[in-house]
C-alpha cells in the first residue's frame, strides 16, 4: 500500500481533490529490473488467463506458476501470497480508474458540473465492477477494514467533495457512504448474477439516486473543479 493517509476530515473541513492511490507497494514497478518486470508481467498475464477461464477461484499460486511455467516459489517471492496476487491483478485497472476520475476528461474527470461527475463516477464504476466482479469479490476486505482502506477512503473523499459542491445544505459525509453502498461489489453480484438485473437498469438507478439526492438538497448542478 502507499503511505498512510492523514486523518479523514470532518464534515466541516474543506476538501481538496483527492490524490491518486495505488493498491500495490508504492514505487514497486518503477524499481523493478527489466527482467523482473517481464517476469511480473508474465505472471499477471497467466493469472488473468486463469480468471478468464475459471474465475477468481481458479487463481492459486500453484496454478499461476504452472500456467507461467515457473516454480511456485517465484510466484510467492513476487506477490507474497494469493491476496497479494489478486491485489496486483486489480492494481492496473484501479490506477486507470483513479486517473480517469481525478484527472481525466469530463464528465468523469474535472471540468463538468458536480452532479454530472457524480453520475459519471457511478456508471464508470459499475461497468468496471461488472467486468471484474470475481476479482473484486475475492479481494473484498473484511468488515473491520471495509471502510478504512485507502481506496475506499479515496472514493468517499471524492464523492464527499462533489456532494459538497452539488448539494451545499446536505451532509456530504453520510450521503457519500450512501452512494458507495450502491456500488458495493457483493450487492452488484447479487443484482447482476443472482437476480439477473440488466446492467443498464443499475446505471439508470444510480443516476436517479444521484439526481434525487442532489435535487432534494438544493443541488443546482453548478460547474465544479
């Protein structure tokens, strides 16, 4: 994980735009030798193939070693354990997603109205989550860490900032938790896989929730950062 975050600001504290986080060890990839970087990419490619063929349950250290034609010890040295391997698989897409909502083009990135950015955030996350649902479920933290991990806190801070701009009279901290509950991977799994809910319906439900929350709190959709 990257360096520890400062204490999360209270409801009345001004929020700046959150900074990009990463799931893996800070500075890990840039420090790798060329051959180590190639080996890491080879192992992740093998793991991705296993996920595509068998789901996240098929990703074991032994299976990845066999698929990459390396010794099992090589996989353990590179990733530590299965959780580390799954985290590394998610790391690349997580960085891309963060870069998109923190500094990419609008409406997901800066330059659009806060309400538009809130809508775009949920839609983008839902699409990513459905594509990577097995990995997200396998990497889901336990109840003691679910709301304190760096990535969740980044998402919460981002939505809090947008809600503060879109609905100044609201409690942005609590409403951000409400919105993130809609994007909970186990809930997405239940709706999409167990209840056969069409993804388009989830996206419509997200935008409707955002619009109702911001309209009820006097949001005017004004231009944001």
